[in-house]
C-alpha cells in the first residue's frame, strides 16, 4: 500500500511537471506561419494587423503585401477581444518585436463581450505569466470557474501538441505571414437573408474599453501609429437595431480615445455591402470580398502622416 502511494505521488509530480512545461515552453516549438510567435521571430513588422476572425477572413495578405511598403503580418484569433489584444501586444513588445504601424480590429460584438478566450491557440503562443493574467481577467470579469481553469491550463491544445508535426504542416499550408490563403466562396442574397441575426448585448464592456485604451498607451510608449479598422458586414447587419446600437457606441468610444482620423469604417470606403457574393455569412467576407475590401482600404482608408 505504501509502495502504491509512492507511485501515485510520482505520477502526480510528473503530471504537474508536464503541465508546467507545456504552459511555459510550448511556445518555443518551431513556429508555423500563424500566431504571435511567428510574428515575434520576424523581429520587426512594418504593418501589424491584430484582431479576430474579421481580420482573418476580411484581409487579403496578397493585396496588403502588394500595396503597403515594408513587411506585413496579420495576427488573428477567433473571437479575439480588445482586452486580450492589449495583452498580446504587450507580450510581443516585451519579447522584442518592433512595430511601425498597428491596425486594430473594431468589431462591436467583441467589445460587448465579457472577457473570454475563445481560441485556445493563443495559449500555444504564450508563457505561463500570460496565461495567468488571462485567467485572472476571466475570473474577475466573467466568473470563470475551476473547470475553466482546468481547461485553460491542463487540457487545452493537448491534441495539437500530440499531433504537432502534422498540425503545424496543415496550418502552414493555410496561412502566409498570418494571412489566410484559403479562398472561401460567397453566398446568395437569399441564403444570407435566411440567416438569424446575432442578437443583442448588454452594451460595451468596461474591460474591453480598457483594452482599447491599453493598446493606445502601449503604442504611444513605443512610437507606433494606430488605426482602428471596421471590416464590412452584410447590409442586414447595418439595418439591425441591436447591431447598429453597438456599432455606433464602439465607433464613438474609439473615436474619443484615438481620434476620428484613426478610425476607418467600411461604409466610408464605398464597399458594396449588398453584394452577397462578397460574404460567407453576415459578418465574414468571401475571397472576393476580402480582396475588394483590402484594395479599397489601402487605396482610400490608410492615410499616413
């Protein structure tokens, strides 16, 4: 019985050691063409786009690299929120990444969400200190429980680590400099009109507004030019009262923090939001929409001093 107890103790100790190694050192694995570590390894990025799937589906890496001077990198995670974007920027700057121009995703629903990590790939790119800060934010603002803690630190990404060589090759084949190289097709108006709206929210969250503020403070400390970009949504979204309310509140909040000249809205670029072939769904662009929007953005939206 005593021998069994010793074995159990050793097993628990080994498990804790493996968990600690994963959370601290998984970020040191050879990087693909996606995520924070791939950006950090560049050392310097002329144009860094940081956001959610709005940027992954809404920005053409081909057009950006053709139109903008210097190198380009798109950092996007599903559901990426302003509070975590600020943490990601701080982490990359601490790791030595130099940035000239920063473009931040202005998506109202992430600004209205309680702080939460939707895409655990963020955890593969960061150290234990980052994860602990993220956990504290989720626990304090969103009521995260022990089961969430267990998922965050113990089970998240285990399958990706176990299949790392294959998974890394697949990811690398789908991205270049963080930009999505897949070509999703558009939809018909009938299909998009049949989709359910995304519903209302309880207004903008203080933690997310503080995230915007932190992004601007970090940029100011490091001499980085900042722009806030709102990617196109299908016309139904702009007519929806719930979305419109959050959209206008987000634009006003960011305008007060950064200045209106640093905010680039899709409706200012004459993008045709009624063209269903430019959209995969109500909020994500197709390959055609991505290319059209990015060209308009580079030609009309980005005015450097």
